[in-house]
C-alpha cells in the first residue's frame, strides 16, 4: 500500500509541478528536464500538520499554532526531502 507521495516544487514556483509515486520516477523527470527545486515526501490521506503531531515532530506551544492560517502553511523539516540544481541532487 502506498503511504507516501513525492512532490516536486520548482525553484521560484508558486505551485508544485510534479507528483510521483516513487523517488526514482521523480528523479528521472527532474534530470531529464534539468530542473531546480525541492522534492519532498508527503503522507497520503493525512495533512503534514497532523502527521507531525502524531509522530512527535511538532508540539503546539501557543494558540496561534492551532489556527487555520498556521496549519495551512505548515511544513516539517522532518519530511524526507532533497534539493536539486539543474537536474542534479545536491549532497
């Protein structure tokens, strides 16, 4: 069962430009087009905010961190992610 999806967000882009079922498929596409940006693993059928809370990657410290504006912009450094420059993964 697939529990993670890979999302590519190109440098300077406002929205994601690709969604993949595996990192291998994503990297083939990124390399073929010599893209720059970030490839990030996202949980399927769960928001990152809830995922981070459940896995103890984030703890609410103030009321504002439970508000819609915070949750809708939330990301976690604990999500597996890789940076690319001209199609090559940064080390």
